[in-house]
C-alpha cells in the first residue's frame, strides 16, 4: 500500500515586499517587483504583445515595408553602468544581425523597449535611463487601466506620440505595419 502525501501551500502575498536595487560587478541592476494583484495581468500583456510582434517582425519576417527585428524578452541589456531587463526588447536586424553566444546580455542599446507597468514609479525610474542610452522608442503598457503609451526620444526626453486605450485596433511606431488589437493585451 502506497501513501501519497500532499501539502496545501498558500502563496504569500507579494504586495508588501520591497526589493532593493541589486548590484553585480559594479553595475547597477534596476530591479522591479510585481504586485501579486497585477502579476497575472503583467505576464499576460507582455506575452501576448511579444507573440504579436514576433509573428509579424521576428525571425526574418520583415518585408519591403517593414524591416525584420530581433525581439526578445527576459534578457539583460548592459548599458553603461546599468544592467536593465525590460519586459520586451527589440533591435532592427540591420543594427544587430545576430546574437552573440555565451553572453548574459547585450551591450548595444535597443531600438525599442516595452515595459508593462506594475508600479507607478517605474516610469520615473526607467525613462531617464532609457533616454540617457538613446533608446529611440519606448512603449508603456498598463494592463490594469488598459493603455498603451507610445513614446519617442526627442533630444534627451521622450515625447508622447500616441496614447491608445480600450479594445480597438491600433498602429504604433516603430511597428506601424502591424494592426494591433489592444483587446489581446487585456486578458478578456
């Protein structure tokens, strides 16, 4: 006779946890915590957006009107003294034709980053770093209020070029050839 033992574990709420910035080999790693309330929405929005973009622009899918991109998630970018890990990152293939092997990150500033916002202070923390490194396009997705902000670097600051909300279909630079149904990002 075999006995099977199971344990019921209750997940600890994460909303009370604060994570200090991490240091690694003299580089600053900007850390972000995700509240338990928004973790599922955050993951869903990032995954769906990545899938849509990769299906259109990734892995050599570019055409005459839209260039091919290297689109990634979960990878560090090493910029100056900062090590960042945006939710989604993209380089035009002309600038980064292939990834180097055996590296924990990429030291070339991307052409585009997307952050799925989990905390109000993320914008204030990340945008100055991205602007300093010359990242031309930034998207900010807020799955709780259902918005997509499209920002473009204008000198040393970002300008809001579009604010999309709701469930309609939009086009957003630098991926203007893609008709993006916003409803796909909101876990409906």
